[in-house]
């Protein structure tokens, strides 16, 4: 879609409060809106001119619901955003995404849990969060420290850093992933915008993990949206005495998947190797990586430079754990894929 049409779509939504269906009808008629009076509006034309000038002079991409770049998974939700402004690398919006959210008032436990899960989950999913204080910040930071991209969905425009203390994080996310918002690039945050953006965090994601949250945490709103959208909801249990865990414990009591290890999440999506690697010693991992479809002990000895006796012991252990098996020809093969 050309930029001029995309800008008109934003104007129809913002100036004339047109809904997705109405704008779709406008596009189906070749861009001629039902009333020409709309386009003669001075407010409409001033809005289009301002936004057009902004987009031409700033590194921000506008993606509408009708563009190929718009995430297909987001089209599936109720009331999907008519458009998204993106700063950074928009291609990540169409990767496998997974949301990690939680309380702003994070404890040491919440930090440790979030770091532990994100390090592993980010190997297979791009982490999505809201760049708020607490769990959101740690989720993004941990992904970046692991040299993984991450996506921040803001409750303000993409040119507004909120909270201001996350300026450095904001810039790092743009370099490695992207910043996303359904609000005009210069729009300041409001209470309602954070609630609205939560539906986008869950809408973009295959699943949502709540690592730590009180009973009144906004993370529970994200979980509610995830439930309505048919997304998977995971929660880490916490101390039943502490208010900071009442939200996650509540989610578990009401049907969220209880998870205590990253492998619990990854196995759910078919990544069984993570549980395996977590249970193996360094030498066992080395041997596992050298085992092809059918591999002999001699080949393993040549590749690993370990003695026969040690390899036999390792293979026996791996067989008992169910990670390898002996073929009819006396060779070894993996029971799981790495």
C-alpha cells in the first residue's frame, strides 16, 4: 500500500473515528470514501499533511491492517488495531512471538524467575513485552543480553520514551528488534492506553507467561485478553504469603499452566531438547551432538577424542535416560532432535 493511502487510513480512524470495517469498505471502492465531504475537511487534510511530513522525516514505518507486513496472528483477535507504527525492524512482527509480562513492583524472586525463563524461551521465540518498570524491563534486557531480538509494545507513541529511565533500553530494542504502537508517534501515555496495548501484547503472542504479579497487576489484564484471544497462558507460582505472587497463583487456580522450568513452556510447543539439555552433563551433550542418524562408537571416539570405555558409559547413561537408542545394526541414534 502506498504511503498516501496508509496516511488517509490513519486519518479516517483518528479524525472521523471510522472503524476497521468502514475503512475496509472505503478501500473496497478503490479508495473513494462514501462521502467526498470527508476529504474536503480542513482537519482531515491538516492531519494527513502533518503525519505525511513526519513519516518522511523520521525512521518510523506505518503498517496498516491491509498491508502484507501486518502480523497475521494479530488479525485474528477481536478489535485488531487498524494500523501500527513501528520503529526498528518490523520483520520481527511476523516471527514466532511469546509474551512475558508481570508486575512493575518486582521482587528479587521475580527478577530471577524472569531472567531464567527468558534466557531459554528467547532461543525459540522473539520476546514481547511492554517496556514498563519491573518484569517487562527485565524481560527485554535479558533477551538483549542473550543477543536475541525483542519487541516492545508501548502505551504511547513510538517516539515517546516511557518510562524515561528506559531510554537506553528503548534505543537497544530499536537496534535489535522493534518498538510498536497503535498510537500516533507523538502521543503521550494515558491510563487507558496501557490497558488497550495489553491486548496487542497478547494478540501478537502464541502464549503469555506471567512470572510475578499481584492481584491488581496489569499483567492480569493481559492474561484476560490472552484468554479471550485463545492464547496459551502460563504462570510461575510464588509464595502464598506474599502479595506479589497472588496474581500468578490466582491465574494457576483458574486454569493457567503452572510452570517451574523454562522447559515446561518449551516442551508444550514441541521443543523437547531443552529439557534434555538441562538434564545432561557437558560430556553427554557433546556425545549427543556428535550422534547422527546412526553413529558408531568408533566415530564418536574420533570426533570427541574420548576413550571407548568412557563413551560406552555415556551411551549407557543416555539410553537409560531415553535420549538415545541402539539400532538393529548396533549403531546409536538420537531419540530426540537437538
